[in-house]
């Protein structure tokens, strides 16, 4: 059988495996896998560097299915290329406990490099992978060796191209000349509602040309020869990222549903599936794989294993010749941190005068950066305000891939997803920063970082109405509650510089997403006695107390200062008070009941929470009889000290509210 016919037979196998699985599940999207099968198989079989026997091989190329609804495409490939996904798992597509969930999930299915589904997010994550590959190669001295020249292959569809996230990420990639990105745009001109002409008529190729991408057009991406020609050309860099605009037919091979929206998001139906098998020359059997296809792939797998072995031999020689660089690479890959990291960060904390936690964080970040090689990142055009640039370090650019600081530009959502991609590539604890109110733009990225358990740090500054003159559009009120509702995200709102040191120590060792919520205004530092009581890993702890206390004040961030000031006034009036700092709800709630009760004794009902944000959720800590003081309305424009007075965030105002609530 000729090469063309064998490649078509393999692509048809993918089409029918996908259609069979979706039909059995009575749920799924057959159109995209059937349309993209020719490109995907040619890529995996002939062009992509990978070895199923070592799925985490550092030198491998990455495959990102940004159009994640077409998940049966990657599951069919993983099965055929022997990534440990047996046929029984294809038969359990979308079922409870299977390795073939509705959309691909990183960490759940071997060979899946990134969790995708929300359209465009895989595209942006892939850009982050490309960044991490370039950066790691540069700082570890691997540039030009061929050992870390990974390609990031992304499949995106019309939906991805409509989403704003691809605009942001593509603009960044073009500006940075990330020539290790090859995107296949599955241009089938069909969406769920029908023809894309109803909502999407722009010239995508021209758009990407404007982004400084190379555009390769493939008039018929259901023809192996044309696809192979396009891929061969794409692999030869011209110094820019590449997009292949591939015209496919959705549901290709289906006699009556090819090219129609009916093949997009629902099974073909038993009759149409049977007709498709007949049209493609396949038997009526379900989940049929021709022996010729198995044999062809088996031979290729032997070659892929040899290719990785050759890489490993070359890599070992490099390690022996470059021990210092190899040690650095190992530290980055393992995300190593010094055993005395916390002590060094505490020593670096600026505690000689009142300092905003954004500034404390910025000072501590310099030390973290020097001690943790895997940490790098940047801001959405706000580094001077968020204090997140590494002093003395250069900026990442096409001319300098070793730059540790990143200009992400005013692209908050893309920044979030690029950091996800950097972490997914490995060798990175990625951090990003912006004003806290703009976490709204980043929520999808934070959510997917949590879903994937990625080591990403979010530095959110200007954390409350204390932003002041900028007014309510820039004053976050509900964002703390939003972040706290995302499972797997640890939110830390440090009260001063010592707590900032503890927060950063936790953030770079957690191995999961951590959000640092920081102030614009100055805060008083702890005394050394108070600082010795900090236990960030517990989430909350007692800062000061009177024997036989009757009132319990809980503060986070800047309101811990307010709690201490209020306690001082109450004590002057003869009241006995305990003050608790609760920088992290999540960490506190992970503690056993005994510890939680030791900090918040059930016998003490007169509890007050103080936080410059919505009071939603505080009832779980203050109980039915407690008093939640916060902001359940938007802020205003004005000097922050005036706003504090107007909004009741002063010790006298808090005491008046306590008198009214507790009747004293």
C-alpha cells in the first residue's frame, strides 16, 4: 500500500475510533476529530518528537489541543501510539472514573500536556510553554545545542480564534518572535449555531500577519500530501511563530453530516455511523483498528525510542561537560528551594518603618529570586506599581531569552494562561502581577491553574478601597470572595513585612496556585515578639491577648493593624481582647478542630471580623452572634484616609459598631 493510502487509512481509523466512542457515550463532538485526523496523525507519526515510553522526556515537543471539545482526537492518538490508554478506556469515553473525560485533563491522562476546554486557553498556555522552553534553554546554556529546541504544536479552531484570549497571546508571541510555536488553525467555518458567517467573517490570516506571524495556507487539510508539505515548511523557522491555516471539512468522511453543524456537538447516530464506515471502506465492527495501522505505528515507535535514546546520550555528554549548568537545570526542573529559605526571607523583610505590603513583597521577591532559580515572571505593564521587577535582571526579549523579567503587556488573561504554560513546561514557578481589581480578567486562568495544581504565584496589589483617588473602578471589593471560592487556590493577605516573608516562603514551596493580596498604603511592622508568633502554615494565629478575654478581633492584611489599634483602645476602657491574624482562610480551614478551637474558642461568641472587602463568608468564623465589618458596597474616589473615616475603618468607628452590636 502506498504512503498516501496508509496515512489515509490511519487518519480514517482515528475518525472512526472517535465516532465510535462518541456514539457509545451518546455524547461528544465527532466533527472536529474527523476533520483534523489527517493533520494530527501526520504530525504525531512523522514530525513530532515524542516517545510514548517516556512521556515526560524533557526534549519532547508539546502537543496542545486548544479545541479541547475534540478530545477523542487526542485519545485516539494516545491509544494508537501506545501511551498506556487501552481500548477499554476509549469505550468508557466521558464515563465516571475513566481516563477519557469529556475534555483533556493534565495529570489525569498520560500524554495530555494541558487541561483544555474553555476555548483559546490552550492556545495561550502553549505560548507560555514556548516562553519556558526559550528561557530554560538560555539560562541553562542549552541554546544552539539542539537539546531543548522543542516545538509547541497547537490545534485551534474557529471558536479559539473568536475568543479574545487568542488575540492577547498571539500578539505577545508575535512581538517576542517565538518561532518554536506552530499552530494549526482548523478552519472548517462551522460552529454550534451553524456557519461561522453569522458571527465571524474576519480574515484570520491577515490578522496573524499583523501580529508578526508567518502564515502558511493549506487549501485542503484533509489531503495528506498538502498537510505534510505545510508541516514540513512550518518546521523550518523564519524567526517568527507560524500558523497553518488549514481548510478542513468538519465531520469529514460522513456521507450526510460532513460540513454540517449537526456533526459538531452530537453523535453521528447509528445509521450515519454505519454509512460512514461503509463510505471509508471499514467493516461494521466498532472500535476497529486495521492490523496494517498497528504495524505501521509499531515500527515508528521503535524509531521514536531510538531518537530519544540518541538525545539522552547527547544530553549526558552535555551534563558531563557542563556540571554547573546541569546543576542549575536540575534545580529548576525540581523547583528546588533552600532549606533555610524562610529564615533568609525573614532577614530580608523591611521592618524598620511602616511599609506597604506591596513594597515589602517587592523587597522580599529580590531575595526569593536569588535563592529559587525556577522563579521568574512579570506583570501586566505594572511592575513599578506592583514592585515585581527583579532588580539588576534583564528583560526577556527576542535578543535576550535569559531575561528574568517579563513585559506581559496589558494582557491580564493571557498573562495568567502563559504562566500556566510556563509551569506546565516544567522548570518554572511562574509569577504574574497586576492590580487586584484586574484579577477579574484572570479568573479563568487562576481556575485552570487550580484544576491542574500548577505552581503559579499571583501578586495582586492595590487590594482595597485604600486605592483611594482612582475610585470604585479600581477598588476591589468582591475579588477576595471570588478567589476564595476557587478550590485549590490558597489566598494569603499578609498584614505586614514579616508575614510577607512567610507568605512568599509558602508560595514558592506550595506546588499549587497561591495568590498574595497586597496593600498600596503603609502598614506598621510587627514587633519581634509578635513576629515570633507567625505560623503561616496554620492560616491564623493569636497575635496578642488578655487573660480571660471577652472579645475576639480577627483581621487580615491592612485590617490587622486596625484590629490592633482597636484592641488598644478597648483595653484602655477596661475590656479584655484577643487579636487574631488570619492571612489565609484556606490554610486555617485545613487545620484540625483542636487547633481551630484554640485560636477561635467556641466559648467566645463576641467575635469581630475586620476586612476591607465583602463580608460574604465571614460567618463561618464569627458565628451567628458575631459582627462582620467590611465593605458590602462599592468604594469611592478620594484620599484613602478620608475613605477610611467615611467607611468606618477607624478604631473609634469599629468600637461604636461593637457597642451597638454587643450592647456595652
